[in-house]
């Protein structure tokens, strides 16, 4: 089964490399954090290089599964490094009337919110990207006076296939429409003009805090909803013919991918469980479709999230998906599923995962190391 997978992924890569609409896929491994891990199992995944990682093969402890991605961010990677290598280069496009999207994908607890939002001390992709937008606008305005720019934001959530305005919490499910130029629009969605980063901060923080507070009470909801921040940059010519261009940047903290576990690779058993998140499931089909270049219809219309993102994902848009994973054993199957989705290639390597990391010169011969015992006993 795994070999089949490797072949499929290799084929996909060959086809995908010719296309321009690929979604870049980065993987970020968060640090090991399980303090209650009394068994001392250690991590089940480790980085090998800037594009490669290794996962324990649960079926056979003498093998590891080696995956390759566009980018791999190891556990030491800082917020700044993630922004610089995966996000910064797409920002200038939205000042030129193009669209872009950045998503954090992965199981609940693997670091999506840390990556997108971060904290005061370690700001994530969202504050860095918005700062960058204002910085670029300022430089552009200084260098010429033919064009003027205006920046604005919307902030919404998709929960149970309902589109909810987070800047106007009392509003109802909003419709998604397409205009004559194939732009996706949401009539009734609050759009707030922004004059600076601190202006953004003023509007965004209360809305996102609302969501976080609500989510601790309603844990289910926060891991099942998609939080979508839209930054819109409108560029207007001051002189005739007064041309106008609009660029959109979507910054998305996705629902937890663990909801998809039972769908497996084929993901056909959608109707079996109402718990499966339709939008997340469709997003993975859309990304797979864009990256494998199998032709055919990209199923944007099958869910609210993908319909909303249709003009900003694939086509001429610039898209990055940051797949977040956690190293603890309890995430093993969610990690396995997320990596199979994110990987450009995968191969089985005939090398025990753990022994190599732990074989310290001080290990007395004949005494099994703690990790070897684990490796022997960890097959579920
Ligand atoms: P998710 O949003 O995917 O459910 P979180 O972003 O809330 O996950 O992360 C879970 C926990 O792990 C949080 O306490 C978070 O601060 C921490 N965390 C996640 N990624 C990192 C990282 N790269 N470095 C340090 N702590 C992290
Ligand atoms: Mg989160």
C-alpha cells in the first residue's frame, strides 16, 4: 500500500512540475511538548534536511517513512523564518491586482494558530504579512504618484458550512457569489478600511480574542471551523483612465485535519459521518487536483471554503499551505495522514528510526536502549 502511494506521489510530481498553479506545500514540525508523556516514548518524527523528514513506520519498526516537501521547517524554526521562506515573497503580488492565499493545515494541537497568529512575543504569519503589506504600500506611494492604494480587511469564519462575519458577530450565514469578472464576492460582509498596522491590530485583536475565548468553552467548534482573514489592496490610478486593480490575500487558520481521519486516502466515505468537515475535505481534493494536474474539473463548488477561495487558489493566484505536525506518538495517525497529503514524494527506508538517534557512544553493549525497547513495542 505504501509503495503504491510512493508511486502515485512520484507520478503526481512529474505532472505537477509543469503546472504554474501549484500550491506550494511546506511542513512545519513543532517542538516536542508532551509533559505527561511518562512512558518517555520520545518523538515519532524527525527532520532530516530542508525538504525531508522521517516518520516511524508503525507496521515495521525496522523501517522509516521518508517524505519530501517543497519546504520542511524543523522544530527550531522561528516565526520569522517561516514568514521569510514561505510567505513574504507572495505579498508584493497583491499590490499588483493578483490574489494569494496562505493556509495552516494539520491536526488540532499541531501549531496552526501558533503559525498563523502566534503570540505577542512570537508573532505569526498574520501580523507579519499585514505589516509587510503596509510597508510595501508606503514604499510604492513614496516612489511614484500615479497610483494610490487603499487597504481593508474582512474577517470571517466557516462553521458547519455557514459563512459568519467575525467583525459583525450577530450576522447570519452570508451568501457567496461570483461577479461577471469571476471575482468571488460576499454581499453583506463587513469591510473595514485600514490606514496602518496599528489600525489593523485595533480591529483584529478583539475579533480574534472573541473567537479564542469562545473556543475554549466550545472546543469542538474552534477545531471544526475555518478562520479566514481577508486583506484587500485596491490600487487606483489618479489620472485618466483611472484604472483600478484589486488584490486579495487570504490568511486561513483551518479546522483540525483529524476530522478527516476516517476518510482515508480515497476520502470517499464522506456521507458516513456527519462529523467530517466538508470544506476541509473538499480543500484537500482541490489542492490535490491542482498539484497533480490530472486535468478535469477542480471541485471548488463542492464546499463553502473552496468556493470562497476559488479566485485566490490555483489559477493565477499564489498559494501556500503550511502543514503543521506534532512529534508525539499520540498524533501518529493524524501526522501520517497529513504527511501523505502534503508530500511530493515518499519512500520506505530500511533503517530503524530510533536506534540511530539514540546510539550514543556511551551505550553499553548488550544493554538495550530505552528507545530500542520502545521501537520494538510501539507498533499499534
Ligand atoms: P492548533 O491551532 O493547530 O490546534 P496551536 O497553535 O494552538 O495548535 O498549538 C498547540 C500548542 O503548541 C500551543 O500551546 C502552542 O503555543 C504550541 N506550539 C505550537 N507550535 C509551536 C512552535 N513552533 N513552537 C513552540 N510552541 C508551539
Ligand atoms: Mg488553533
